[in-house]
C-alpha cells in the first residue's frame, strides 16, 4: 500500500535531493517540535541510501517547497513521513544505481554502495552519488516498489547516533522563531483584554504613539497592536496602551469550584464507543452479566491544563507587493496558510508559510494565533518585516488549554477474581479546535474574532474517529469479556480548549489504570499479576514484564503503608502506537503531605527502533511532563478570566523533584516503527496515584495530587 | 552606554533602563539568551556576570556597566566550552529553548564548586524550568562536565 503522505506527494524530487557538495537534502512536511524528528528522518534516509547520517540535511515544512503532510500531530510523524521517506530513499537509491550502472558499464546488481561511494567489486574506478547526480532532478514518481533494505542489514537504525543540531543549541546559534531578526524589522506587541472575547470600548493611543521608536499603533476593532523599532520600545508602548484601554468583559464564565458539577449538568452528545470508534447510535443498555460477586465504581477528574511552552509564542511576517510571508512555529503550515488567507481575504497563493523551530509546544498552543497576529500587523504595515512576540501572560492566558474531563468507571468481578464487565464513560469538551480553514465567516484564529469585521469562532464538533479526543484510550486493551464505553461530548467550555499532548489518553489512562489497581486490590491480587491475568496481547505482556523485572517488582496484595510505595501502570497509545509500562517509587511526607518521586522505570516497545536515544528522550520527557501535570498543574480561573498567568500561579515540576529514571527498550527489528511521544503520560499519572495508594492507603482520584488533595483524601475525601 | 560583553567593549545606544536581555538580543545580535517570561521566574535569560549566573530579563543594562558579561555565544567563542561539550555528548536537549540558560547556570556552578553533589546540582538548577522533561539527561550532562574537567586537569 502506498502511504497517504506519498499519495499526496508522489514526486521523488519533493522528498529528496542529492547535492554536489557531498550531502543529501531530505524534505518533510512535518516539523521539529523537540521530538527529534529531524534526527529520526535523517537516519531513515541515511540507512536506505547507504550514506552516513551526518551527510543528510533535513528541511522541514514550507508551503513553497517539499511535501504537504498537513499537521505534525498524534505521534504520527515517523509512521507517515518516515515511511514515505524510506520508500523515497529506496527509489532514489535504485535510480542512482541504474544511472551508475550505465555510466560504469556494469550490471546494476554488481554495484555496491558505501557512504554514497559506488563501486563494482573487482573492477577499477567508481563514482559517488554526489559526482554522478549532484544537483540533478530525478523526475520520477516514488513507485513504492523499489526494494527496501531488510532489517537484518541495518547499520544505522536501532543504533545510537548523534542528535541533529546539538552544537547549535548549546552555543546559542540555533534560531528559534522568537530569535528571528531581519534588517528593518519592527517589533510588535499585541494588547489584549481580560479574555479573547472582551470588547475594547476605549483606547487613548496618543501617549503611546509619542514614545520613542514607536512606528504605528494598529487598531482594528478590539485588536490592538503596537509596532516599534526595538523590542524594549514595543514593550513600553504596549504597557502604556494597556493602561489606557477599557474593556467590556465577555459574559460571566463559570466559577472554578463549580466546574465539574456544571460539566455533569451540561447537555452532552453521547456516543457508544465500539472498537475505539465513537458511533452515532443510541447508548446500549447496562447489562450486568451472570456470576458477578462484587461491583466497584469510581469517578476520576482532570482539570484544565496548559501546554505552558517555555517560550511564549512568536512569529514574523512580511508583506511585499501584496504577497505575505509568515515565519511560524505552527504544527501545520499547509493548513494554517489557507486559514490565514481566508481571514485576510487574500488568495492562498499570495501567502507563504515557512516553519521555523520554536520552543516545545506539546500541541495546539499560541503558535497559530501569534502567526495571524504577525500577519495582521504586517498586512497593515506593508514593506517592513514585523516580529510579534507574545508575553508570558499572553501565552498563559490565551493558549487553548487541554480540556477538563470527568471519567466514570464501573467493573464487576467474578468469584475467580476476573473482571466480568467494564464500563468507562468519558466526559469533556473538545480536544481539537485547530485553525483549519473554516470559510469566510468563521475562523479558528483569535485575532479574527477581535477585528471590526469579526469572524465567529468555530463550533466544536465531536471527533468520532478511532481514538478521537475524549475517547482516546477509553477502550482498554485488556481482554474483558464485556465492555461498555461511552463518550460524552460537551460543546460549550468556559475556557477555550484544543489539542494538548495525548488528548483524552492522559485522563482516560490515568482513570482506567488507577481503577484497575482498585479492582486488583478488591480481588486480592497483585496489580501487575492482575494486569497480566487479563492481557492476551504478547507485546503488552512483554513490556509489563520488562518494566516489572527492571523495577524489581515483588508481588503484594496489600498496600505497603508507612509513607513509601510503588505503583504500576500500562497503556498502548491509541491502542495502535507504542506500548509503555511505567513503575514508580515515591514517598508521601506525613507532615507536609508532599509526594516525592524517587525513581521510575519505563519499558516500551515502539516497533523497529529508529533512534534509541531520541526514543528514550521522548519516553522520559513524557514521564517528567506527566509527573508535572499530575503533581502540580491546574489552570486557575474565576468568572471573569484565567488567573494562572505566570510560573508562580501555574507552577510546574522543578529539577529538585525529578526522579531517577531507567528506560528499557524492546526493539522489534523489521516491525513498523511507532510514535512514542505520547506513550508514557497516561501510565505515569496512574502509576503515581497507585504508588500513593501503596504508600498511604489513600486513593487520589482528582488531579493534580497537591498536598491539599492528599490531606483531603486523608480526611475522608 | 558602554558594556563589556564576551570579552569585548561594546557601545550601545539605548535607553539605559532597557533590560540587558533586549540589549543583547536586539542591539548586539546575541539571541542565545532567551526571552521566557520577563519575570525572573524561568531562567531562560541567564548570562554570566563576572562569572556568576544572573537573569537578564528584568535588570536594566545600565547596572551592568563595568561588569564582564558572558553569554552562551561567548562560552563557545574558542570552540564549545566543557559544559557545552558535555551537553552535546549527553544529547541533553529536546526543543532546547531552556538549554542556553541552563548551560550558563551549570558553568557558574562548576566554576564555584568543581565537584558538586547531585543535590547541589539540582539546587543550582532549581530556578530553571524545562518543559520538555529533559531533566534526567541535563543532570547527567552537568555531572559529565564536572568529571571531564577534573580529568583534563
């Protein structure tokens, strides 16, 4: 089968170019987000072409060149771009060898390649890819029938190698979107009200305009920006404008302490989930099977949480003769391009988007909105490049959050201690409201709602697809004889929400893997043994076994108590990506109620390993980020606005709190490579909760696990 | 206003109240120190001032007159310094946005305390935020830097 990325981009030259200087350039429609995709793609191309990885340059998404691969999301990039590139590289190798065979006057089967040098054993002379083909075009399609190298001959994949770009990062030479500087560039800041929908009723910009360096105040309805010659001047002018602006707030939102009650009361669209897909059909009745000797139920919650990128979003835009170029750290240049064009009423051909790396985004953060902010200001000030830098407060207040969720679980046990039936109902707001092109009247871009000729925000729609947002990983991998999985979609969130790493998988895996621990204890079983009791999937069993062995898991059927505990959890992301098991050991301080992670073990199976170092980095990074979400993170808000506006009001995990981590990789040579960037978040949260139970006998069902929550649980809930 | 940055005297024509970070990034073209919060809460803007790690996002450039400022670019001026080499060797980055500030903090720590304990390293980096969760290998990189400098002596 030809993978979708190749169907969309069949020309070999779109993917790969051989250069006369001894390098190979590969083009991808995906973008580097810190997940290491450039390193992984370089290694795949190097392996298939037989060149050293250091010869491969990777060019990420640009709407003017290279393949269109839509978004960099969903842990799909290796499977999509990596698979396409592997076939493209195999095609290129075949074409190069055919050309060399003709040139050298030998049969193609007689040729050998080593680091791009082509020779025919036993014969004098030879050539190289670069001498033979440097700068030339292949002018052929990727047929997908060129022989790809068997895994047994791999010399690069699965082995350690250098991460692309490290020297540039540590020496400050790496250019992030925040660092872009062009001659004549203006620095702009956007002045926003208490919420995205607040209306600007008064603004006196006279003083701001008189400040040194200020070039323009751009006002369009409730959208206000100031452009100045330097960043500091733009900051000073924005501060002045902020003081003079008077806003009519949007209608009152929800008080935070009523969030979950209101989510329960809100009208939901409800769907049964069958084999991971939400179905537009009536909910099936609850049926209690025969032989149930004990039933359990519990509810778990997750609050709104932030991407909280370490660098506030930024973008540069430049309009020249009616053509607009935007440099952006978006996850999807080819989707954002028509969305920006529609919002500016420009033909899409007049808009070019170039991806520039940004700080890790972990999903849909402020990147797209700031790109449109920059486009709007540049559109108002044609001829000069405009750089818009959001502030920390802008990013915290206006990024779309990961939605709050409520997960209700029920299970029955039979006399043999096996689960008879399993019910999982997941409730939440949208996990995906990206700035796709919605037409002339609707836009996903915040500034488009604020302009004089305002466009409406899009109405969220439930994603019914396989493991879509709210029901992602709601359907457990365990072989339970009967299951009832329900998705409850809520339309109107008091806070704007969209995709945050893992989407619903974080809350669903946290809930189901915590609940499974409760059920195991009720059955008088060891939690690891109880999982294996219900698992047929061999690769799942292998990662669980590997994590338990490395951790030194000793079976036990009662909580250890005494303030020190261990916990275990497992998931396969979307039931189709990497398998990951996590075990943690922690202490709970009796006096302060603080949870302290001491060590963690991860075992993971991501199929054929492409880049072991990058894989470990993603798995461990996922664990640490999830530990931060799980122990600390909750977006605070009142009826008027978000009140988590900096790192003090939205604390995240610090160096002193990070556990020692060991990671075991299970390589599967020749199996498809699988995304792993979202594999450990869910299991980590549940493993922590299960370890707290082991340490204290307290079951924490509401994220995050702050000392207040621990004390509340100790006081009886 | 005169500043000494990366061993050179630099003349900059700005309002002296401008935070040092923006002078470095806009006037001097040194974008290694990052804008992360502007609130001295995240550590992304750290630079060395007379060998000590300081945050540059909120302090006026004028108050650095007569001091020796070193940025990550300056550390790499004669090839990567030992801390930077250790970060490369451990591949201690994901997005890498926080890394320049952390390299600066690590260099200041190791100059003051060549053999820090794990707890001392964590304490020195505790005011630096990393959102990708690269902490384990950052800690390894700092330990490697200490070890390799000790061996080189």
